[in-house]
């Protein structure tokens, strides 16, 4: 980090600072099949401040929580920033949540208001007003931006806990300032870049990497319009001069399966996050496009902290390096810092300005679980002598079979890029209470015998799958992230 976060500070004011420097510059282009909807920085700032004014006029007070039930439209980031500008606390949620799911989350955060669009489930029994005319709110007279200490609460986002219970992550206004460590440490982002994020507006990966960070830099964000298929992205990238592509690994995989032209003359590189990027997929992308894909590891609690970048590419087989300004450690089961070359749990120091305030408790200060001065991420890594980190899976994703613990990524790597394998994932299944074995779910045309032969050639016996389950497609979110919980259900069903 080049400087500490200013005090007083407001996240929204910082993100939109380019509106004062270059008001006419295009901040956002929503890319449709025929035409693009363009938002200048001046128009974006006016909509955000209008939203802030409307929310204040509705009687909402400092730190009131505003639940966002908005779809894949520009309304989502405008509502988020408008609430932050007004000193309120937006709570983004996935549009696809069912009534029981969103009811459960609403009970955790007790919102004072809900911003909603049609056909998106609302919580049952919420004792607060629901505002649906988002356009009118953006056109409201501008409200004043509320400044204050950078450590105060700015927003809540939900993450899945290791027990399956969702948790509300409380972030401070300073979290967006801390993201500056990613500009050089991952993105290679400049003011002239045109960054296309393949995800939906209302995904937190899109919100941060696809919108807030390009805007804070003064660059241009490109987002596909709702309903635009992934297969159309190469044409849109050429038409709109995209210089950086950000997406989950599944998007890169699908783009490589398209029959169209992957010649992308303006593209400088890609950015991948959300799950581990298989090395064969990275290599295939580079061969097809002539550009690198730089991967980052992060989490809802602390954005990203490990990555490769154009300035310092990750050595093959690694995640890359700690971003400048991050203080990381690899801990053993007792919380002791491990030496180079040993696998342990990656941890972030409590002093990291991007680390969450804690998990929302509903009363009092958020709960920040620490082991000494460290927040454990749950990711298992190994630190190499050159400072690069090798990923060994999630601590809570580890497969235990036959007395051995195996990261699913270790198994999956043996099949990535194999003939007839379009997608695959390893998981543990229990056909009876006394038996746990490894299964490989796969999509494509590879026969089971060929997969078994490949496993025998590439994997130690205790890592070899004992069951192969063919699926038409693995369950992934619209943004391409593997849903391991849904996958387990499909595999169990297929084997019964």
C-alpha cells in the first residue's frame, strides 16, 4: 500500500472520484447483442447521489441496513453505492435465493428497508418498507455524502460457513482502499483499460473486480447485458476493445469450446478467481489467444491476497505471491508458523486493512475469530523458497478416504485436459456409514475405462477414484463457479 486510508473517508466517494476529474468519460458500458448502454462518470455519480437522497428522505438513519433484492442490472451497483454514500449499510444478496433462504438471511441482519425488483423473492414477515421504483430513486435530488472514520461499518456480504450456515461478513469503508494492493499485485490495471467482467452485476466478484476497482482507477467497466450468452463474449470483446477479461475458470473453459474466433487483438491478459484455475486450462487459453491468465486467491472476508500479475507472473503450478502490503503466514494445527516447504493453513494478519471487521452478530461489535494475531482462511498452501505459494485445497474440502486426506484439486488435475473430459470434479461419497470412497463426476464423452486407466497412470492408488459418475453438466452458478454441495446430491442420486 502506498499510503494509509484517508480519514475521514467514504467508500462511495472514493470509488467515484473520477467523476470530478473526467465527468464525461465512460465509466460503464452494458454490452447488449445489438447496442451498448453507456454511463458516463457524471451520470453514474448523479444516480448514486440521487439514490442516497431518496434513502435519506425515506427516513433511514445512520448504519441502518438496506437489503438489496436486485437482479443483474445497473440498479445493483447504484443502489449499493447510494446506500454507502448516505452512511447506510447495504446488504447485497443473490437474486436467485428462494423465499425461505432470503427469509433466513433477513432475520440475521434485520434490515430497515428493502430495495427490490419484480420477480425476485422477498423475505417473509420483514417489518420494513420495500422500495421498488429504483429509477425514481436514482432521479431524486442528490443527497450529501456522509464521511467518517474509515474503520466504521460500510456493508455486509454473505458467505457460506464451513458448517453450511451462512454468515454475514462485516466490512469497513477502508476495505475498498485496501483493494489498491490488487491494482499492481493482480490486475495490472491502468486508467486507459477497458475491463470486461463476465459475471452478473449482483455477484460480489463482479462488484469488486468488475466495477468498484475500475471506477476507483478511472478506467472503464464492461459488463454483458442480461441474457448475453458466454459464446458471444469474444465478439463483444473485439467490438468494445476489451483489454482485460475477468471471469471464473468455468467461463474460460466455455470460451475455449466455442467455435468462433478467439482472436482478441486488444486483450492484454485475463484474470481468474472464484476457484482454482487448472493449469491445462490456463495453457490452452494462452495457446488459443496468446495472452496469460493471472489467478488470485481470496475470500469474502478479505478480497484477494495471493496472485500472479503481469508484473510478476506466478511460476507454473503456483498461485503466485503475496500482494505487496499483505502479511501472510502458513500455520500448523496448533497455530505455529511453519517453515518454507511445509503444507499448512494460510492466515492473514489482523493488521491487514482489507480484513473484515468480523462476522455480524446483530448486537455489539462484529466477531473476528483470530488465532493470536492471525485470521485463518481455511486454504491449505505451501510456501516455496522463491516466495510463491502452492495451493493444496480448502481445509474443509479435503477428502478423507482409506485413512488418507486428499485435496480434490489433486485428483482433478490428473483429468483436466484429457481426451473427452469437458469438466470434472472429485468428491467423497459414503455408500454406507462404514465406507467413504472417492468419486469423480465428469462431463464429456470419455469412457469410464479410459478414466480409470488415466488415474492408474497419474495418481497414487489411494487417490484414484473408485466410482465414475457421468453427468451432462456439472452444477455451476451463472458465473461459472462449481457448486460442490449440489454436485454431491447429483452423484448420490446417480449411484442409488
